[in-house]
C-alpha cells in the first residue's frame, strides 16, 4: 500500500446542518453548454474541484473566456456552436472520466483535431463504449487499445443514429447527444435502463429542441443554444457519505441542505430505506429545472436486503458507501447487476471487498456485485487505489470501527469533494491527516 494519508476513528453522533459542494455532473455540463451557447452564462454553486476545473481549463484552451467573480461562481462567455478554436496542446482531463467522455462527443463535431489525455487512473479506463458509437455517427477517434489518449480527427461529417447502448450510462448518452448537436438529422439514444437526464434537461433549458422521457432521448442537429443562468444543486453523491454515516452512527441527526434529487440519481435513498433507514425529504423545490430538497437523516438500525436490480442504475457512484452500510447491517445484503463498478476510478467491487476484509468483514465478491454479511468492523490498513469514493467510504467505516482505520492514497478526494475532511470533522467525524 502507498503511504497512509488519513486515519479515521470512532467519533460521536453526527449533528447539525451540512452543505456539501455543488453537483459535479451539472457543473461539467453547465461549462460545456455555456461555452457553445450564444451569450453569457452565469453559473452559481459551481463545484470547485479538480475535475471541473480541468474541463474549464480545456474549454479555455479552445477559446472560451471565463470569469470567476467568487468561489463557486463562473461567468462563461459563449462562443456559439461553431466558435471553438483548436489547440496545438493536448487537452488534459486529469482524473475526470465525465469530462473526457462528454468532451469526446463535443469535439467529434469540430473542424479541428484534438487530443484528450488523462492521469494514470483515467488512462486505464475504457473509452470504446463512447468512441465506437461516435464512430457509427461518422466520427474519427483513435485510442490506445480502447483507452486514452483519445485522438479526435476534426472535419468529420456527422450523421444522426439511433443507438441502443449495451449498458445504461449517462456519460455514453450525453456524449452522443453532444455529437448530435453537430450531426445531420436526428440522434436518438434508447437505454436498457433510464439514467440521469441532466444533459436533456439542460439542453432544453438552453433552448435546444429535444424530446426525452425516462430511458430515451432524441434531438436534431443544427439548432442554437442560448445562454441561461444555471444554479447548481448540492451534489447527491457527496451528500451520500454523510447520509450513510448518519444512518450507522447511533444518535446521529443531520440535515443535508439543498441536495439535488434527480430521480435517476437517488437509488441510494431507496436502498437505505429498504434496509430500515430513517430518511425524510423536506423543503422540496426545483432549481434550474432540477428537483432539490433537504435530506433529514437520523440513526436507525439497518438490516440486510437483497438489493432490487431496478435501483442499481440509479446509484452506481454511491455503491462504495452502501457497502459500508451493509457491513454494519443486521444480516446479509446481496448486490447484483453492478458490473459497471469494475470500470470506475478503480475496480470498486474489488477495492471495497479487499478493504472490508482487511477490517474483518465477511464479504464474498461476485462478478457483478457482492454478498456482505453484516457484523462488527475492526481496524485495518486500507489502500483506496487512488479512488476518492473508496477513501471517503472507509472514512465512514472508521466512525463505527473498533480500532482506527488507516487509509492510503487519498489525494484524489479533491477531484470531487474539496474540503471533505474539514466538513466531515465539523459534523462529528474523527478524521486526521497522517
């Protein structure tokens, strides 16, 4: 294992109001749509993370001007659908898989060549799931055995297609819809399971005609995006760590404020409620077309469940935290249908299984999930494999462990959740920098 970065110890109950950073998925999309819109887009609640800043830097290389009046705020001076300019330098996505896949769709329709690169972790992630369907639209993209760098050849004449992705993925859908803005005719994506519709709702807000319903989206190329203001809700995936922590630490009572509650994103709430969690949504409202609300979470004993397959596509990013909830629940939890976890920032099934075993938890790894037998969690040394969600999940586990949990390779937490340690400790964690 690499060096120990954090040590998490048992703490008291979690209390009070918590405001987590802005939604990463919405922040990425607001930057991209603002960049190619006509006019000036004001973004409030922008996630100041390394992933989203990487996307902003790339768009800056392509000729888009940004202002930062304050932290969490961006003013995007749009250049129009055909106003981006090529860069002779590579476009570095860092650790941002969302940024790379969506930018591949956006850049496939440009007149200039581009090369998208990423860090060591992103360079191992599969990209054919995006580049193959883009190729069916006429795009010309070279990869290295299906992995980054992506060398995108400009000047391709794109044409619309109807695509049925083999796996449910909002990133695949969004990449094709972005390419479809530049394509002749109609582009349609029909998914095996509905995924989050951030791209569709934001395109509509920016004035692009689009027809969509759960699991299906269809648009025609050749229209215009017009700038609008975007209020970014608090990120549900970031809130998820505090939701699970409050569920498992006796005496906890927290309110997570103004969290994005897109129904294609909140499968974790359904899963935890099936396990007996006490979670109430208050102050429900809409902002920028997205549903938001306050999550009030109080401790309640959890019990194991066989997770319904239908909730799996709506909670892929939250599974590491759910593994921790299952590890302390009474009885056995069975998770299937989550093979997508194998190709995230790390193999999240393997990473969570090895880490929980190191803490004395009984877990059987499956090709597409795991069987977790709840019981006491002990201390241990954990390698997060550079995966921010693995690191934060074991920070939760430390709250109820019988001994400290030492967590290594935590630097990438800053990609999605800057300030996590300070916010966590303010809520009742006992998390220290090693």
